C-alpha cells in the first residue's frame, strides 16, 4: 500500500466514524529543513472557528508497514484527536489586523540551504549560513502555546514591510520568550535525579506486603555519580542557551548583550555549537579546541540524535569579545 492509498483509507474510515456532521480535510505541510508531512484535520461542519489539531500520518504509515494493524492505528488517531481538539470556537479574524498581531511577532533561526524553497515564500534575513524567519507566538489557557509562520502573503495583507517586521520581532522576542543559560552539568544532574527518583518509586511499589522498605538515597546517589562523571574531565564546562519555552531557542544568540555579558563574566571568547534549532551549547575558547573536532561532534549529533526538522547547522560558530560579533569557525585559529 502506498502512502497516498493509506491516507485515502484513513480518511474514508474517519468520515464513516464521525458521520456527516464532520468533515475531514487532508493537507501537506512544509516543515523545517525541506521536510513535507502529510496529515489531516477534522472539523465540525457548523463550527467554522473551531481549532483542531493537524495529525500527521507519515509515522503512522511507517508503523502500518511494519506490521501494526489498521484498527490499532485508527484507535490511536481517534484518541489523539479527542485529546487535542479545543471544544470551543476561537476566531482567527484578529490575524488579519497587524495591530492586533504585532506584539507577539518573534523570530527564530533555521538553516538557509535546507530551507531555500520555503524562504521563497516567507520574509527572512540571512545570518551566516542560517536565516532569521518570523512567526506569531501565542499562548492560551485553553490550548497552551502555538505558533503561526509569517508568509509574504501575510505581509501583503498587513501592508507592512520587512523593516517594520524586523523591528517588532527584535523588540518582542527577548521580551516574550526570554532566555535561560544553564550549566550542562546542572542539566545532567537534574535529569539523573529524576531518573533515580522514578526508579526509587518503582522499587517501593514492588515491595511485597510485610517487607521492610529500604530507603533509596536519591540525592546522595546523584551527587556520587556526577562526581565520578566529572572526575578527570577537562575544566571547560558546557553551557546550554535556550529560551523559556525550550522551542526555537537557538535564536537567543541574536539577543542584544546575552553573549557579550556571558563572555565577559567567564573572561573568554566563546565557541557556539548549534545543538538544534531549540538550543545552542556555549564553550570557553581556551585556544586549544580544534574547530574541526567540534564540527564533527555537531555533525554526529545532527545525524544520530536529532529529527531532520530539528537540525540547525553542521557548522561551529565563534563569538569574539573584541569585535562583539559571531562568525563561522574555519579552523582553530581563524574566524571569518
């Protein structure tokens, strides 16, 4: 069965399940890095302003081809739809008026080369091997956080130019999304503590009636493991820079003074490793690191640890305290 046939089969089954009061709309969505996903949305016929999730079928198709039954897939799709559909109508007419949108226009970073086709349709500015693009960020107590990519068609409708969009996004992004700069060791420590706590909880629940429950020293175990991990490591800690939402946080390197103040605080220029579109890793430039080694680390993570749409770049960047600028690393002694 082809993907197209699978989508058609799912669509017909959903139309039969939900009945004539609903309509199922299939769509293809351009995602980051040239990825195109195939999905659908389900709407009540008499609720034109209903917000409903787009459920992507590409992964379901892979699972079907690997042996999962169509019945199981249908049950999961229906559960997903029911769990994420907003039951009340929310009008999107406000999006036609830029004055009602401008305070939540923000920016993010994407890879330029991998998004060349998308960039033909959206306002953007080049930045090193990346592009700064813009989106509307909204938070609602009903559906949480959501975003809408800004296209050239929106700009035309709003009758604004790129200069206005950039100015608003530069003001809004640090204000709306903020930033967080955390020592990698602290992040690993917290993840380890959560894992050990979960293990301890499962162990307690597995005790038989009447057995004495052994206390599990989570904090002491965490400290011991982290001390062993740090022993013998180079004294060059890594720091993770992202925003408060942990989404599209790599753009924090564009915030005024964030890199400058951090570099001054630790007394060093910085290597910047694009961990993903969501965060970057900052490392002291101690004059010993080979940019090719760091670049190979980034490439390995991109190929083995990230979803294709989360990759930002295979390059490594360098922040100079002297110039106050970020550049591409060519080797360990020169930056362009």
